[in-house]
C-alpha cells in the first residue's frame, strides 16, 4: 500500500511539473517591446523603435500621441536571414488609416528604407501596425527600426486598428487605403482638394469625371526568350480602356528609345489630367533593388548592361510625379523569368517593390521575389482577370485589384499572388456604380 501511494505521488508530481512547464511556455512573452495584442499596444517610450521580425504574417502593435504638425517616419528593415520584409500602417483613434501598407524589403541579407511624411491637423492618438511578410520562402528573419521626427509625445493611446481578417500572407492590409493626412506639408498639393481639406470635412473625393489617359506597352518579340502573350495583352487592355473612356497611347515591341519617347510623351499628356494609367506587359527584372522593363532588341551580356539597355520602371513614376495629376495607376505584368539569369552574378527572382507616391497605386502581376506565368491562352492569367475586373460596375479601384488577386491565386493554385502598393487619397471607379 505504501509503495502504491509513493508511486501515485510521483505521478502527480510529474503531472504538476508538466502543467507548470506548459503554463510557462504558453505565457512566454514575445520579444521585449513587441505587442501582438491589437487591443493593448505597446506605448512608445522614445522616438526610436527597434524590434525583431521573427516570421511571416506576424503583427506587432505600438501606440503613441503626435501632432499637430508634420510627422516624418523613417522605416528601416535589415535581413538577418536571406530576405526579410514588413509593411507599416498607421491608424487614428477611429481606426481610419493615416498611412497604409508602406512596404520595405531587404534582399540577400541587405537592408532597405522608406521615408514617409504625414500632416496631422491636431494632436491625436495613433496606432502603428508592423506586419512581417515573406520573400521567396526565406522565413523572414530580420530586424526593423522606426524613427519618428516631429510633434511626438511618448505614451499610450486607446486607439484600435481595423479588423485585418482574411487576406493572404503576401497581401497588404485590405482596408481602404489612406484617404487623409498623407501629403507632406512641404510639397504643394497635386490635386485641387488637398488631403488636409479632406480631413477637415471628413469627405473623400470621387475622382471619376476627370480626363483619363493611358499608355499601354506590350513587348513580345525578344531575341532571347520571346513571349507569346504581351502583345495580345496590350491590345486587349487598350481596347478595354478605350471603352471605359480612356484616351489611349499604345506601343508594341518597342526598343529602348521608342519606350523612353512614349513615356516622356505620356508624362506631358497627363499633366493637369485627372487619371494617368501606365500598363506594361513583357519581360521585367530587378538589379540591386531597382526594376527594369525590357525593351525589344536589348543587348545584355552581363548584369551591368541592364542600366544602359533597359528602361527603369521608376522613370514612369517620375513622369507622373512631375505631372501632378489627380490619380495615377501603374500596372506591371512584367514578372516573368529573367532571360539573362545565367549571365548574372546574382539572380533575384521577380520584381522589387516600389513605394507608391501620394495619389498612386502600383500593381504587380505577382508578389515580390516571385515570377508570373506567361499563360497558355490568348492572355496571361493576370491580364485575363484584370480585363474582367475593370469592366465590373461599382468596384472601387482597390476592390478591382483585390478581386483580381483572389481569382489569380485560385486559378494558379497559390503559385501566383498579385500584389499592390498604394497611397491613394480618393476613390476611383473604372465603371461607376
């Protein structure tokens, strides 16, 4: 009897020890200062915030008080693994976005930075969300650094972010993108009604009855690795956009000089216009974090040739910024395999993410660091679904691309996931409700 009682006591002690271990591990805190609880964000104690990115789709929340005045935020990401990345969002106390889906990626153990400025009309509680994202299945090991410069008062707030249910691991926040407070105070407004005016009235401008101009380019006839669909894609996009009221400039199988001339002429045409749209279908590649659109006839024997033989995608954004029109859309169906990969010292798949200037949406046919299929039908998969989406009445611009993303992801069985970065401050419909 005594032996049985001792045995029972040992079993109970072992159970108690196991339960204690389970409680200890289940209650183990995340990295210091990183709150994963949206209802209880970590109050900032200084204007410099550091933290670790320890996986994909992880979210951290911080709160602080800022304003009135201009607040500048510097977002840095450094990869300690192969690649690392994060999106940064700011919300006001009513869960309205102040800054949406600022994406920073670090490739090949490198680092990257984005500097953003918002204008706050009054002192308010702000909540910041940092969400880790994955690049090429690398596991997203890295670190982030956020610096705040401006009217900041350290301390907590009762702000809560909007619901982030749904979406995929490579998808930015699906809430309406920034509609107020994201225009730097030291830049003149590029639209008659500024973001500050919208914030005062609580209204979001409908950018729909404005002049629409599009530049459509499709390059298929490459000497190395020709593509079947881009010219078809470009023709069908041009036809659809004309039906939707766009004045369309178009080009097929253009060399570098012809592409640059088209882009320059497009920049002049959209000056003072309401909506500018640029669409490119063809080969695209990234070198040292910069995206290049490949002309027909490019002679590329080594990585250094790309800068001189291809057209940097940032040139399109530059023309749009100079035009100061109401809204811009950039669509890059250009994430196919790099045809010159064998001659490059370092090969990075797909395109890099470009920060969207205020009033701009940049859309990619697949997620950063991934490639898209050229397709087996008359159109590539992405453009096929985009043609369907832009013809649907009553869909806001962001919702069009959300539907495209869902359809492409489903039909590719998760192999291709479109991506967008956006800094819109108005609503736009291809087809009004």
